[in-house]
């Protein structure tokens, strides 16, 4: 008799994300079990309880999903869960805190796609600027872009020291060389935009980061991506359904939140399904998500 599939959803947050629960059911999992307010020290115990209670064949029918809001904690939890397993008691693990990994992956895949389509170029050597770099989507997108060879600039609107400390740690962990720039004044923002090939708006919902006036300074801008779907949008002139449309008054092309969100949804759906279908247990994080998003664009 085939055992039921189980997704163990681990999060440091007070509540499990209804979005992730719905996605898991739609991907075909029979049961979803949430564990909330989980600390890093508890991950090993939860992991081993999950895998040792089933036969090796049963373990293949379960997976661990790591949520939350902190991308660094999610990666730590993924690593601790992996270290708590050994053959033949090994199951797939997927980290996607607040959907940040799949959202960032979808956004970078879209940016890469339109760079190729409109300019016959890739991310290598491009000055990529991230507004909202303290948030999970912005910071994750920055790391993915840096690993693809972009010259990543994370803009600090308030505490430069706090963001600099985070970026220094990311540079070491992911072996990249990202920089922090001051964006606390209009003059500073104009200077940043004047030297940007790609701009990502990943600030809090309802915060406009880039106006039409700002675009007059962005003479070399090629692609502007905005993940904000709440009015006012993060980037004026980029509609939520824009998927590589020219931005009025600019030589750049815009990518809106709905275009990114559709690919994010497909990416997360396919990754959840793949955990059950794969012959060998998979370890899925933001770079795996980027590869999935890339592949989905090529199919489309």
C-alpha cells in the first residue's frame, strides 16, 4: 500500500503561511503538518522525528518545507535539517521564507530573459541596483544576481551601517562582492540611478521608490523590475502586468509584480511537485529556484 505524502512545514513565525499550505495541497501532498515558532535548536529533533518514524520507502513520500521571514535563518534551518539526516533516512528539503526565494528567483529569471531579448546581453558585468535591500526578496535577489556576475549595489535608505554588516556576511558566505550605497537623499538616489543598468524595487508595499522624474537621471537603465502590487507602485510607469514593456519617457523595459508573481507561483508549484517525483531527495533553496524559473521561461 502506497503511503500518504506528508509535508512538514517548519517556521519560526507565529503562524504557518496559508499561501504555502495552499501551494502544498495543490502540488499533491496528502497531509501538511505545520510547526510554528520553531527555534534553530529544535530543527534537528523535528527532522529526525519525521524521518525515523517511517521506513526508507516511506521517507521518500515526505518532505520538509522551511518558511519564516528571515532568509539567513531559513538557510541555517535547511543546513541543520540536512545534517540531521543520514542514508537511508533522507527526505527532500525546500526553503522559501515568505516566498522570497521563489519570488527573487522569478524576478531575476525575468530580468535575464528580457536583457537577452532586448539587448542580447546577460547579467554579467551589469550594474544592478536593489532598493528595499533589507527585505527578504531584495536581499535574496541581490545574492542571486551577484552569483550570476552582476555588479550588485544595495541601496540603504536609512541605516548604512546595519545593511553593510549584513552584506559583509553575505559576501563571505556566498563568495560574492556586493556593495552598499547611500540612498538617503534625492541627490544620492539620482547618482545611484545614473550608474545603474538594472534596478529592482523590492521595498515595502505601498512605497514608491522610483518616480518618472527619477527616470530622467537613469540614462543607461535597461530593465526596471517592481514586486510591489499595492498602490502607489514601487516604480512609476511600470504596470503590475508589464512583462518587458517599454517604459514611457525612458529607454528601459519594465517588469511588474503580476508578471513576476505568475512565474513565482509556477516555480514554487513545480519545486513542491519535484520533491515528491524525484528519485533522490533534493535540497532546494534560492539557486535551485532560479534554475527552475529559468527552465520554465525557456519552455514558455
